[in-house]
C-alpha cells in the first residue's frame, strides 16, 4: 500500500518542496533541536497519545460536531453548506488543539514557562488556558492595535493568569507580536518554550502544529460520511498563517476528488497594505525563521498588511500552504472586509451562530461558491472560531441589519 501524503511530504530538514526549513540565529539552534527531538519521541508515545486523547475528550469537548447550515443553504440557493464547529471547542476556537499538546511538550522538556504571539487573541487565550491547566507560567505578546480591537480576549488571558505584553512598533499587529515574542524568548530559552500559534515558523512547528490540528480533518471525514455517505465536494477554510486550514485539509489531501480552498483576506482592496492575501500577491521569501510566500515592500522586506480579522493579517503563510498551492492541490479564494461582515451577520441571523471574523471570510467564500454549484454538491466550511471576541468591534463599525435576509 502506498504511503500517504502526510507520511512522505516533508524532508529531514523540515522542507515541503522548497518551502519551510529553519533559518534561525545560532543561539536558538539548540532549543529548536531539543523541541524537534522531543516531538519525535513523544508523537508515537502511548502515554502522550493517551494523555492527549483524554484532554481532548474530557476537557476540550472533542469531537466537535458538523452542522448542516440549512437556512444559509436555502438563502444561497445552490450547494449544501456544512460547518465543522470548531467554535464549540473549549475557549471558542481551534487553537486549543495544538496548545494543549505544546504545553505537554514543554513539560516533557522540563520548561517552566510558555511564550507566544497572538493576533485575534484566540491562540493567546488557548495557550493561557493550557498553561493554567498544566501549571506553567504564560507570556503572550500582542499588537497594541489588536489589544484594543480584541479587548474581550485580552481580559480572558489576564483572568487565566497570563502576562500580556503589547507590541508597540511598526503596525502594532500580528507580525510585530511575533517579532516581540521571539525577542523575549531568546534570553529565556533555557526555561521557556516558544509555542508558535500557527503552521509557521522554523521547523518543526509547521509540521507539529499541523499534526496536532489534523484532529479536525480526521473527525470531519468520519462525521461527513454520516451526513452524506460521501466525502464533501469542497472544503473551505480561512488562511492567515493557516493552522485551521491545514488541520481540516490534512485528512483529505490524498482524496483528489475533494477540492480544497484556502480563503485569504482581501481587506479594503488590492493595493499593497490594504490586504493580507499572501498566496495571491506574494513571492518567495524568508521571514520569522522559515521560507515561504510573503508580501514584500519595495525593499524586499515584509510589507504592511491589513484585514478586519486580526488573526489573519500576516504577511507570510505556512510553508505547506505555499507548497500545496504550487503543486495545484489547493485553490485560493478571496473575501474582503465587507463580504466577511455580511457573512458574519447572515450566519448569525440565519443559523444562530456568531462566527469569528476570521472564520467569516471562509463562510463568505462558501456563500459565493455555493451559488455557482448545483444543489447536489456539498461544501464543508471549517468554522474555526466563534465571534464573541468581535461583537463590540463589529457593531461599533457595521450597523446590525434590521431584518433577516
């Protein structure tokens, strides 16, 4: 029997084709080598697997269900739309899938502290939750703009015991939070671990986070067969760094009949600085310790980016996403701010589900795609998070529609 994609498409140096790798200063080489070795030891350990299964079932609330969006489907008038409900995962998003595992890894390495960046705050909340559960200190770096925009998640992190450090340079958003977290991590590497929040960063994090998030895809595959007695025709997920997308894509990459769409944020338009559509407009480059596709300014440096979704305004993308796009296995969709807000309200008022703005980008693209497809076709959207964190921002800037649609 031939080996699966997941068994064959990563070399020993952490490259997916030409994308990935580890481009880090010498001072970080040993800590990252230790992480790589620890993961190699743990991932096939019966105790680690058993501990993770226990936590997922009895603490996180997995498996999360798949819901048929009947009213939204009827509104769009085309393909059937289903939702993988990661918004029902404890803490309200998919991020806890890898955070609990990363903190178990930190304890295995004898670390006392976890450090991370966060954009929309979901990774920060999830890591603070995992740190509280396992008794470790937690330090979260977050752009000053996002701290204001995502205030409810900042409060949650602090209640959970995390120290929240604002990134005050540059655009004061996700890229700057990563810069700040790396800078803090270097002198603390002996006692702390940097828990990267997506399928980005130096090897082994793109592989490791994907593996931890793959629970989404493998659950969804089994669950969708219960609904339709077939695989979905299309799978859609938003892409910033790309952890939720790689999580759901991973179980379906070998199923060529399933179309995989990564949806990028078009923000305010196609001018550089008005969007974060990396795979659409970017080119090859190294940032934050890995080679991938990135948006660049005139000097070849990471370009300014923007999206209404704080968790997806990142000027690069996970190296595996770059590889899958280059090989033609995935397709790229686009949703702008207005479309995302429209989807935010439509899903809320037609289905009683308030999505995260990041996830709303995927819903918006699914609505557009559904209208072009016959009614016997199916779409599965990874609803990666719930919108509690976004409601104040949305209603302050986008009036609530007067009636259902």
